[in-house]
C-alpha cells in the first residue's frame, strides 16, 4: 500500500506523523519504504538518521543547439508547450529553467540540429535505519522545478514488485504541483492539519486536490487537537473525514 502523508500548510506535524508511522511499522516487524518527497526542504533524515548507502544525480534532458546546422526556422519554438526555447533573428535561445524535457524540439527539428544533454537538478539518496528503507530527493539551489526530482525519486525507490509492502510518501507542504506528483499513484492520502482557521482553510484546499481532483481516499489527523477552535472537527464531520 502506498500512503501519501500531506498537509495543506507547513508546520502541522506532517513529517512527525510520517516518521512515527514508519517507526511503528518497523517495530511491528514490517519493513516500510519511506520517501521524503519534500525535495526543496527534506528533513525526515533529521529524525530517522539513516545510514546513506547510495547517491545519484537526477535531472532532465534539455536541448542543445548545433549552431552550424541550425537554420533558425523556428520549428522548435513552435512545438514547445512551455516556451522554453525561442528564436530571435538567427539565434536560438534555450531556457533550461522552463524546459520539461519532453524532447519535442529534438524530434521535430528538420535539420537534426538539436541534441539533448543532462541538466542536473538535484540528487537522490538511499539509506536504511533498522527495518526502514529510506529515500530522499534534494533539489539543487536555484532550480525551479521540484516535480521531475519527485517523479524520479518515486521511480527509483518503489520497485514494480513492491506488492503489499507499505510505502510512506512524505509530501511537501501545500497543494501545488509537487504535492500532486507525490500523491499521484498513491492508494490513499493522510492529511495532517491543526485546529486553527489557517489549518481549516488549507485543509479544504488539500481535500479538494486529493479527493475531488485525484479521486483518492482521504483521512485526516488533527494534530494538537483541543488547543484551537472546533472548525476543523466540524468540517471533518460534515465531509465524512
């Protein structure tokens, strides 16, 4: 089972819940896979303290233009959905921070003037602490896109034959694209919130993404319950969470 643990906002205790669940499974003689998918600020390792046994670079293939063969016809810019390549006069400009590595420009170039080179965006790490098999991704400083790192982290960490082995995905805070990528392919989502107006507001957004958009079963953990108002409890009761 793949369980994504997420939160609408930061600071609710999401990673604490994820780590506690992994250690509880390990104490029950179950060996879970733990993925820290908060690649912009991974911090689960601070709690688990795994021994890192493998490390690899991760990135996207981005276009490199052979100016000797390029005729500046503009076909590459026409097919790029992300405006990551443009033609100004006789010069072709590539914007790596916008490129999604789809390869359309390379395939569509009539002169064969474009090849691809790896743009390293971050690192993936693998380790172990007791029965917990640990994985994390780290986005390089200055890189804008976390989704490719999260996607490749999941591909590296979760084997096709994982079967019923528990997989815990510690998602980034919020409800943006990195969170959606973390949730994608999960069997269920556990949302961690707090009993405050901010917690309720962001919980609504997270539920909309996980349940209404992705169609995933959702449950809620109310951390620090009893110290705030009753809005979160009322919302969860009304929504059957």
